[in-house]
C-alpha cells in the first residue's frame, strides 16, 4: 500500500497586523464582499 499525501492549499485574501486597527480593518472587510480567501490577523508580522 502506498502512502500518498495531498497538500492543503488555503487562499489568503489579505493579512492584517495584530492590533486594534488591524482587527477593525479585518472586521470591516469581513462585513463586505471580499476576494476569495481567508482574512488573517498576524501577531508577529
């Protein structure tokens, strides 16, 4: 039996800084239609 691994690909629409302004910007974009993909808030950017 062969062990085949598939890669998981997650499209990222936009990245935001981990601060109040970044969270507010991400939330506002979430409420709108945005490009396909996840909105990511990064702590160490």
